[in-house]
C-alpha cells in the first residue's frame, strides 16, 4: 500500500503528499487515538480491535519514519514502549477531529 501512496506523491499534488503520509486502512485511526494521550502498543491494539500485531507494528514504523509518531522506550523491567504524536503529527489534529465529526454525523451504512 505504501508504494502506491509514494507514487501518488510524485504527481506533485498537495493532497497526494498528505495521503502518502496518512493513507491506508489504519493510520488515521492510529493517529486519532494518539491525539488524547501517549499509548503503549497493547493499548493501541485494543483500541483498534481487529488489527493484527504485525500490521500495527508496520504502520507505527511507517508513521515514525514519516515523523508523525514518536516511539519512546523506557529502561524498566519489563521494558515499556510508548507511542505519541510528534509536533508534525499534532498538526493533523483538526483534520482528524473533522473526520471523526463527519463519521458521527453520517454513520456507517447510512442510506
């Protein structure tokens, strides 16, 4: 999926550039859940419901590469890893909240 979005970004379109960063099935949901507070991997996994650990790990890695999410590892036993939004990630706050509001206004399968 990521390769498709990277190819879109080559079109020199601002919308395609944004989709190259947040496009895909899970990224918007991951970012939305991190708006409220930093979360551990398992907390994110629970909030997302049907996502696999492999997919969540992959999506988080891509969001880190794109500088939207921070990963902080605490040296405790057992090790603790926390994910949070970067400053760049927080710039998406208004967009993420509007997507949420749109979904509340027009529920799934509304006819």
